[in-house]
C-alpha cells in the first residue's frame, strides 16, 4: 500500500491546465523548468513550419497512446523510420523519486517505431498544442520535431517528441536487465513505473502493434515483481 499512496498526480487535461504538474516538477530536486520564453520559443519553432488554418497531426509512441490528454478528431496507426521507442529518460517525479529514479519512454535515434497519429483540427491547433507542450516540455528533456509517418493511407507529416540526448535526464542505451530492475522498483507521484510499461504494451496491442522488445521487458519485470 505504501507504493500506491505515493500516487498523487494524474496526467489529465485539468491537471495540466491548472499548473499542478508544472508545480510538482518545480519542486522536484534536480529539475530545472523551461522559462516561459523558452517554452513559447519551443512551440513557435514547430508552428513556424506549419501552414496556418490547417489541421496538424501528432505522433504518439508511449503514454500519449493510452492517455493523450489533448483533444483530437481522428487517429491512425503509423510508422516512423530512423527512430525507435526506448526507455531512455530518467524520472524522479512521474514514475520514480529522487531516491529511486524510474524510466520513461523517449524516441531515440535509429531503427523504426510504430505508434498512433492524432489529428488536431485547424481551429484548435494552438490551444491543443499548448496543452501538449505543458505536458511534455516542462524541462526540455524532449526535442519536438517534424517527422514523416508512413500509414495505410499514405505518408503524413506529424509532430513528435524525440529525446534530447544532451539533457541531464537522458539515460542512454541501457541493458534490458538494468531497465527491468529499475522499472520493477520505481514508484513516483503518477504511479508505478511497471504500470507505465504495462499500460504502454497493452495499449499498443489494442491498436494492433506488437513491440517485441517491450513485451519481453514487461515479462521480465512481471517475473521480478512476482518473486
């Protein structure tokens, strides 16, 4: 029960807009939040390359699949080449704590990644991207960028969040055994790190995506939890 009692934050639209998540991040040792100027510059760096009055697509590969928190009007399955899903980001807030950091997903260089595309209608682009930025860009651990996504309906240009390799929270390429040890033990204000992994694997399966590496990692973590 002690681990469950630590769950005090939920990634909901209301929590994001209220600033609750930002305040929690600001109180986390070692986290340095982006200034409002840097936050706005990050958002504008994407919008400057987006034609006005048109829809925008967002590519999700982790928790955005099971909890997007922003409004959208359509979604599709897609695949990005040149990037892969990886537990490469340390967290001392969401799924870990300063004494026992956890790991969350980032999109790192190389390989291929299947995920879910969300379409934000033109009229809501700025409003919804601000919600998404508040969720993902607290401290600059991600680098937002445009990617080309292959879908059954053709290629789609979309925004996604790739890992910032120069950030202090970048974990690099960890061995599966080390990832499993961390994920099996870490608990943060948003819950167990192992639940984050299980939710991602299950959500991917629900949309017809089987990530063999994540599935193998989940089996190893579950075995550790059982022991």
